[in-house]
C-alpha cells in the first residue's frame, strides 16, 4: 500500500487542510470494509481505478469524482480489487470560498464533482487522470482552485466564521453557541444560518462531531484512558450521553469502537 499526504501552498492553507493519495490492491477474492464516520471536514475525491461500494444509498459512488458533504452518521465502504485515489480535504468552512452554493445543499450525501463544479469539471478530471505523480496532481488542483477562489467576495462573513471555527477547535467543541454568535456579531438565528451556509451543517451538529473527534483524539494520545475519564474530559454529561453520540455517529458504543478500530481523529490529527 502506498499512502502519501501533503499540505497545500500557504495561500490556500486557510481553505484546504491537506491532500492525500492512496494506491492499494486487495487480493482477489478478499475485501476490506472501511467505516466512514463524521469528521467535520468536507472532501473532494478522485477515483482512478475501481470504486468502492457504499452501504448507504445517499453515499453511493457511481462517479469517478465526488464531493462528500458534512455527515450526520456513519456508513461503510466495501473495497475490493485495485484502488487508486487522490483526495482534497477542506477545512470545515474552506470549500465555501470556491462555490456559489450553500454548503448545506451537500449535507449528508455524495455528489458528482461535475454537478457542483460545472465549469471545467471534465477538463480537470482529464488532467488528473493523466498526471504521473502526486505532486503533479497537487499542482493541477491548486491552479484550478486559485482561479475559483471567491474569498474577497465573502471576506466579511468568511472571517467571522473562520474565527468561530478556530474557537471551536481550541475549545474542542465545548463552547456555547450563543457565545459564538455574540463574538461573531450576529444574533443566534443569523449565526446559525450563516454557519450552515459556509460549513454545511448546523452549529449544534458540528459541535457534536467535534466533541466526538476530540474523544477519538484523546484515546489515540492515551490508550489507557478509561471511558469514565474520557466521558468527562471530552465534556459529555455522563457515559450514557457519550454512548448515545457514538452510536449515532459511529454505529457502535465507545467500547466497541475502540476495540475494533485504531483511534485516529481525521479532524485533529
């Protein structure tokens, strides 16, 4: 298996978290099941060979290039044969700097790249399919996103939500929505509407996801951390509260999740 990850150029770093690529081949007759859980991030992914099969209808993979919006729950991908992909991971609000559509329209679904990025979609896909290296693909998409960048058109609202997301990150999701709205100089209703427009989900749901990701990160940093300690360290009211969130977002209890998966937070790590 060949896996690589790279940071974006500095001018795009406030919008794009990183790029990653994977080349792998599952032996004939075997399959790998990958559980996808909400990460708080949006992804644009290009498949260059066989595509995985999704267990969820709204996350079906019928196209070679897809945009994944914010998730409200989990689903599984069944991977067989050869997989070759290139992916762009956006910060929670980063994709809004390149699109004219409200990001809540992508909520909890996979959409074809050409449906969202209508202009030049076929050309960009063709260039990426022909590219010979990870670095070449990064150059292609960075040139494309520089052309699309609409940051100056929404700078006045982007900066406010950018600051809100930073505060959420620093607090690991343990922050009051009214406080976020006040610091952004919005009423709560205005804040919820603008946040959903730029991030793709409500502030309440986003905070739940970040708290969940923080729990995964905490466990990855200390494998011996008990579930009781994890409950209170991550701001859950009690273990029942944490169990309920894990079952909704990961489809299993924290004990089952940490027994079956190596803890790794896509958001924080």
